[in-house]
C-alpha cells in the first residue's frame, strides 16, 4: 500500500464550555492547529502518484476560508475537540478524494487526535 500525507496549518480559538468549571479547556483559548490528511492506494496512477499533492489545494482553501482565525464554536456544529475536528476533516476530504484513509489534528506540539475508519 502506498501512503502520502500533507500537512495544513491554521490558528483559531475555541471554548469547551460543557466541561466543568476549572477545566483549562472550559476557558476561551486558542491553538495553532495542524491538520494532516493521509491518502492511500494499492496502485499508483498513471503519473506515479497516489494523488498529486497539488490536487489537495481545496483543503487549504477550505481551512483558510472557514477555520483560520475564527472562533471554532461559531464554525462547528459539535464540540470543537480535536477528535471531532479530525472526523469533520476526514468526512470533508473523503468526499473529494476517496483515497483518504485518515486525518490527524494537533492542538499542541504534544497532542494529536486521529480519525481513521
């Protein structure tokens, strides 16, 4: 199986107000997010790619237009956890690129959430 990944960055604020008082994520705060999309295929296309990286530009545009420098509570219909964001981006990507196998989201350099069906 061939696998490729591409990384995207954005900054945004959020608040997980459903958490108990005193929980650090219940307060308004922000992150410098990293989103990594993974695509895989058993065979390469005629150009020798799983998919040309340039074809992934719509994800950058979507992130820049919808998430970058936004308050995620205003953007998402579910709690803006890394896990929910990974699932959201996976669903968005797989609709365009069926080779999508996983999406990872990082909120900090040491934390990652991944959705992989």
